[in-house]
C-alpha cells in the first residue's frame, strides 16, 4: 500500500501546477461539438469552448496552442481555458507604436472605425481613415475589409489601441513618388488621368504622381482652349523633371504632328485657300490658315489697286481667300497674296 501511494505521489509531481489567470501551452487531443479537450500536462485535461477560440485561429487535433486558465472547478475537476484571452495577452505584449499591421474592420462609431487584430479591438479615428478629408463614414465601404494601419497609441493597462490608415497611405504615396522619380526621365511617353483643370493648364495623375501640362503644351493651336475634362485618359510626354522639387512638366502636343509638317505635306506654292484676318499692320496683314498657322500678306499684295492703309480694305476676323506665293521651310514662314485672278482660280 505504501509503495502504491509513493508511486501516485511521484506521478502527481510530474504534472504542472496551474492556477486561474495563468497562461499555459497545451496540445489539442479531442474535438467535440462545442469544445476541444487540451492536454495541459496536468491531472485533468483542459476544456476549451469553441466560443473561446480566436477568430483568426484554425485548430485541429495535434496542434499545440496557447491558452489561459479562466476557471477551475474543484468539485468536477474541470479546467476551463480560453485561447482568446491567452492570445489577447500575447498580442498586447507584441504591440508597439510605429508598427504596421493588418486589421479587419468590424464596426463603426461616430468618431471612427472599430477594428479587430488577433482577438483585440482597436480604433481608427475619423481623421486617420484616409489621407483625404472625411466628413462622415460610409460604413458599407469599409465593412469587413482588411487594411494596413500604423499603431499610433497603445496602452495595454487601459486596453487602448489606436491606429492610423492615413499614415500608411501617405508612406505608400511617398514611396510611389520616389519610385516614379527614380524610374522616369525626360522624353518618356506616359499615360495618365486628368486630375484637375486650372486656368494655366491641366494636371495629370500618373499613378500617384501628378504633373502639369501647361496651356502652351496642350495643343499646337494658338488659342490654347482646353478640350479635356476631369477623368479623361491622356497620353503625355515628359519634357522636364526636377527631382529636388518633385516637379514634372508634361506635353500633349509633343505627341501630335506639328502643324507646319502637316501644312507642307498638303499645300504647295500656287495653292489657293481661305483664312481669317488675325492681325492688321501698316505694312500688311497676318492670316490664320486651316493648319493653325499664320501666313503674311504684304501691303503690296492686298489688292491690284494701290492700298495706303490695310485697315481700309480688311478687318480682323474677316474671312479672305489667299494664294501661296512662297513657303520658307527653313524659317517656317508662309508668304501669301490676295491678288487672285480668274485664271488662278481655274475659272
């Protein structure tokens, strides 16, 4: 009898001594409908209700998991454990300000979003949900999504856990800008979206980096009228890039055929065409032609008759018929005449 008692005492000494509130490691040995049985290397197995398992935790027989002793029934000998609470303690100890983690949106409040991370609740203030101003939350947009956030405040004693998605988005944008500046050079051809339109030009978003197309670079037309709207997809050419100031100058017209090239391909000396008087000078007039080019009519070529003052016979915006008498390709100048006879017109 004494030998049996001694043997029992020896075996009991091999088991752990555990108490309520203690975190222990155990092995999953059995699964039932609403609970798991955990070998705690104790006199009795631990009972882990499935309601006390972390949402992110997938448990199967043979797994070694962390649990916290939450109840010990002296009458039945049952040891009730919680995986949730064990994970919560472990998680609180892991959290640090500045750390970037993935959290899941679970709920909302008037002042922000409630999120979950390894079984603990965190909070994203309204001002830290986006890097753009948000007046109120459309919870449907965020419900159940997983987002990367930076921890900006953590206090395990007060169960306070505050995060910022804005900080992560800002860092991502900065990295995009740096990558863009590193991999882009003058002369590159890119495609982007019209983000904003100002009096002086169009801003184009090139996947996070915004460049300016000045009015003078929109088209070869001298009127510089903007034909684009926000959201339009446009092709642009990089004409200058300042990496220090992160300023990017773009051109749309650089991808278009030059009006002069079009003109010399389609017109020759002797051709007759129409245009509009743009400027009247004492010595002649400038005529705007179809290709957004100006030709010049000297005062001596305004009429068969003597002209003392060009303003006496023409006015600005008047449509006139002119004949090409010289094309200076080197200096890109067109000389015209309004002295056109019936033979010239083929009548």
